[in-house]
C-alpha cells in the first residue's frame, strides 16, 4: 500500500475530490498553508494499493492547473532589510506537489 500526499491549490480542490470519489478513491483533505506564499492550499492524503498509484497521479494531473501568481515578498530575498522596498514578483504555482510514500501498516476500523 502507498500513501499519496498531494499539495494542490484551493481552486482545484473541489474538482479533484469529485474526480477521486467518482473513480472510487478514498481521500482526506487537509487545509494547509504554503511556506513561501503563506497562502492557503489543500493537502490530500490518499491511501491506495501500489498498482493504482499511476492512476491517482493521472487524476491529479488532469484536475490541477499551473497558475501564475503575483506575490509581494514580506522580506528581501537577500536577507538585509536596509532600504527595502517590496515589489510584486510573479511565481508559477502548482499544478500539484505530489509525494508517494510506502505504508508499513494500515488498519481501518
Ligand atoms: P508555497 O510554499 O507557498 O509555494 C508557492 C510557489 O512559490 C511554489 O509553487 C513555487 O513556484 C514558489 N516558491 C516556493 N518556494 C520558493 C522559493 N524558496 N523561492 C522562489 N520561489 C518559491 P509550487 O512549487 O507549485 O508549490 C506549491 C505548494 O506546494 C507550496 O506552496 C507548498 O505548500 C507545497 N510544496 C511544494 N514543494 C514542496 C516540498 N518540497 N515540500 C513540501 N511542500 C511543498
């Protein structure tokens, strides 16, 4: 068994959960916050059999979009705060950051 952890944008989370449920996957959604943007995102925990990992990744791929987002850094990239004037920079966010972990044991009561 594997645990797929997928960090996705909030805008994609409803569509992704609907697609997972439609194809018979069980998932848990956690409200999370990106360390860089400090904005809300959604983390999915999906427990599945090894041979369905690729299927899940394909569903995530087709339901999560890459978007450009303007962000004003809260502190200078270089570290010094002298004469720091913040200005927005564009970053590309998502579609998804996906981790696949082996599961040693799973109990479901
Ligand atoms: P955030 O940490 O808020 O990052 C949002 C986007 O900002 C990232 O998109 C990336 O384009 C940019 N970014 C992040 N850290 C950066 C840095 N140090 N310098 C310049 N740009 C940076 P994604 O890579 O698509 O990540 C989207 C969200 O997925 C992240 O939100 C974070 O919550 C999660 N994530 C991505 N990689 C991760 C990892 N290796 N471990 C844990 N969570 C991760």
